[in-house]
C-alpha cells in the first residue's frame, strides 16, 4: 500500500495504518531531525509530536498529492519551533533569497552516480555548510525530494530552492578545496 | 537505544496520547472553515487597503493638492509636505499584512516576496481605481460635513483643511483688477482673519482666464491681506 492509501484510511478513522506510516517515517524523520538537534531524545520527542500533529491534521492532507512533503512540512515546523525555543530567538535571519525573484532553476540532470558522489562528500562535510543551506541539501540529496517538494516543505519559491542548492554546492566545493590544500 | 527501540517507543507514546482521548482528529469542516476564514480576512484586508489607497487619491484631488505638482520646485516641496504620509504608511502596513497572510497559500509562497508585494499593490490599485469611480468618498465627505460619519469622519473633514502655513489657499474670486484677483479667505475657522485676500498672479498668468464667482486654488507667500502667488489653478465645483 502507498503512503497516500494509508493516509486515506487514517482519514476515514482507521488507526491501524498510522502505525505503518510511523514505521515508514520514524527513521526518516529521526535522520532529518539530526539537521536541527543533536540529542536523540529531543529528536524523538519532536518526531512524536509530528505524528500526533499529522494525525490531528490528516484530513487537511489532499490524498491525490504525495504524503511525504506534507509530513515533512509538519516536521520542518516542529523542528524549527523547537530550535527557536532552545535558541530563544529566530533560527534563520532575514531571508534575502525569498525577497527577490530568481530564475526558475529546474532540477538539474544530475544522474544517480553524481548524486551518490555528492552524498559521500556531504556525509563528511555537511556541517561545514551554513545552516540555511544544510536543510535544503539534506532534503535534496538524502531525503530525495524534488525541487517542487522542497519548495512546499520550506514554503519558498522554487527558484529559491535552486539558488540555495547551487550556492550550497559552491560553498561545499570551496570547503573541500581548502581541505585539499 | 537502538533505532528499533526508538521507533517502538515513539509509536507507543503516540498511541497512548491518541487513546487517552486528548488528541482528536480535526474534521474536514474545520479545515474548510479555516481556509474560508483566511480567504475572507484576506479579502477584507485587500478591500481595506484599496479603500485607504482610494482615499489618498481622493484627498489629493479633493484638496486640490495635485495642482502643486505643476507649481515648480516650491510646489513639489509643499506637495511632499502635505502628502498624507500617515495614511500611506497604514496602507503599506495593510499590504504587508496581506502578504504575510498569503504566505500560507501555495500561490503566495511560490513567488518571491517582491513579486507578491507588487501583485498585491497592483490589485489594491485596481480596486482603488474602481472605488474612485463610485460616489462613496463624496458621500462620506458630505456625511462628515454634517457630523454624521463616525470613526473616519475626522479623516474626511481634514481633506478640506486649511494649509496656509504651507502657502496654500482656497477661495472664491470676488473681484478682478489689473493683474490681481481678490478671493475670499476660506480657512473654515470663522474668525477675525476671515475676509478677502488680494492675489498677485505670477508672470505668465492672465486674469482673463479667471472669472468672478469661480473657486481657485492658490499657492504663494502670504502678506497681511495679500498673497504673492507662485501658482493659481481652477477648482472644480466639487472640490
């Protein structure tokens, strides 16, 4: 059964498929949570809240669309809120990438081999990226979302997703070159 | 704790919270209602923003301040000083609020903030222009004159306020002599400075273009009972 079919059953009042959805998404959301928080316990608490919020709001989910961007949107909000509470202030500063329009960057024709190479590089150097780029890189390379999905999760224009990924690659390249030197 | 334990613990806690009954699934009607309410609030804010914008345009036209733009550098300076900046700031605040509301919708966040801002401004301007075609502001002005307009009455009354300190005068021509015209002094306070002012027209102006009984807008420097004008223009009967 697909995630969307399971979500539809939960919408109709059946609790059991929620367990299956939780099984599928707990490891993913735990991994995603590591981009925001360091403690496993804190991440587990947030993930728990994410599932509860997903259950409460499941009837807001349009089952003709993909389930994963929808739950990641809830998770993004939950992790950012937690981070904001811990930091006692805004997580990201003023987001200039959102202010001005950028050309619509389409998903580049990056083949799986290229993506895999990038993933290996990112595993070692992801922390060297600024926090603004870390999440978007994670969603693209590790969670395998398309630009459009990432735009929906982060609620930013697609052009902003493209420009940030492009800048993240440049930043990573510079960091890698410095290490090489 | 390994991954499987974490997974089981999360699942267990989630179901505990669900079965305890303090977490309920929201109905479809809740989401439909919430979206409808958000759309309604956005429409109200857009209408309010358009109304404020149309009031700014109305007040500039009604007070005759648009004439200042044709009276050279001094006129432009006076125009900027008399411009209803406070009202404009309120309108910009409404536009930003509307932009913030739009961010919860796909058609809002999929575009850059600048693009959404200008789209909202354009929509507000179009609606403001449509409001300008209706007699609403004139009706409100009349109501304000009669003291029948609560809340925004003062705002409408200020449209025809006196701005002598900026060199702006409005009045009706009572006499034309040589290169001067004599106008009534309308500052609305009915005090000792009421009466008439003799206006010396600036070079390039001819008294033949004016007639007794006509209402005029004068911009110039005031003496005791005289005005050395930098610019004079005709007010329409409704101004």
